[in-house]
C-alpha cells in the first residue's frame, strides 16, 4: 500500500510538472527548421513567422536551414527531436511528394504533427535574359524545335517546381530537362546567369527580379492572375488549362507534441496570419495568407499525398 501511495504521488507530481511545462510554454528558445537553402520562399516565410512568434512570446525563434535530399535531411532532423514544441519544421508540398517518390526515414502521415497552414501560392514561369521569348507559346515552339535541349530548374526533385515543369512537358507535348537545386534561391541565381532556361518558381523567389526586369514572367498557374503580377497571364489564358496546382506552406513538428502546445502555436499563427502587416508582406511576395488549424492541415497533407501520387505516376517521375 505504501508503495502504491508513493507511486501515485510520483505520477501526480510528474503530471503536474508536465501540465505546468505546457502552461508555461515557451520557456526557452525555439528552433524552426526549414529544409531548404537560405534565400528561398520557405526561408522568407520561416523568418517572418519566426520573428512574429518571438515578438509575441518574448523568446528567440531561431531559423535553422537544413537543405538537401529533397527536404528529407531537414525534415528528418526535426522529427528526431523531442516532441515538446521547441523544434518546429516547415511543411509544404515536398512532404507530400516525397511520400510517393522516395523511401524516407519517417512516415509523413504518422511521424509529423501538423500545426497550422500559413499561406497558399501559385507558381510563376520565368525565363532569363539568355532565352529570347516573351510568351509561353514562343517557349514551346523553341522546345519543339530543340527537343531535350531546354533546361529548367527545380528547388527539389518531386516538388511543385518539378511537377509543374513535367506537367508542362505532358500538356504541351515537349521535352525539357530538369536541373535540380537545393532551393529556389540557387536556381534563380543560375537562371539569371544563363545556366538554365526557365523556372516555375514560387513568387517570392522572383518578385523583385521580375519588377526590375532581370527576369521575364510568362505565365502563372492557378485559375486567376496573381495580385503581385497583374499583367502576367495564367496558363489557361495561354491555352494550357491543366496547368493548375496550388501550393501551400505550413508549420509542424515531431508527432507527440502535447495538444495544448499544438493549439497554442496554431492559435498564435492564426493571429499572425490575420495581421495587416503580415498580409502585406505575404501579398508582396505573391502569397495569399491561408490559415488552417492542425486538423485541417493534416487533412490537406493527406489529400496532397494522394493528388501528387497521381501526377508523379503520370509523368513517370523517379526519386533520387
């Protein structure tokens, strides 16, 4: 009986300590891992959200770039951490495509705790100064005349920048070659340097270059034009209505984070996304603020896994 009483007291104390830790969260710096190289769209979002979380909670939120292996390195690093809410990770389309493309050291449906969706966006097709085209039709004409010679960059194999380019190959009946990068920033640099011919980029990676004339935008995915580029037509306007694939970015962590902590982070993300200043910064990069709670984000991830599996199979894309 004495042993049982002591055990009960120990469990009660442990429960109280755990509950107190959740209530006091965050009580130390938070690590926010983004599985891409610095300078890309995910880096922009992580820095913006990290800054806002730090301002709200009075704790540093340290953005940690861990690129490589099509986001597997950074994601795996995050998911091996303690499930206490002090390690967060960027979520997005690559998580869904990797589920089909490669054998990852984690299961996207079991080992990730989705916390919130932050934004949605379309891709914008851009060409560098070395390719003398002003429309999608002109690019397609060159690709047909020189099959396999035009090259396109991707921020990750199997990610949105890759799937959209392969979808273009299918829909336009052309053949272009992928040049993979570890993030959008390096791909944009090589595009401006003339090392690749085009890139179906996230808007934030190329917004300033388009406005300055260093890159030419030919078309955007989605059903309507993007507010950041009102003069750029949609692929549907260019005769390719199937070129629609909406992307998103979110935040998560290792599975097992206590629900009160998940709810607290998600609620703060909701406030941040609704802020006028945040909306202005996201819109300027071609993003649309788009909040989902943890449950809806999990549903979105599951839906995307099924959707991208169909595209990957149709395009015959193989993982690296």
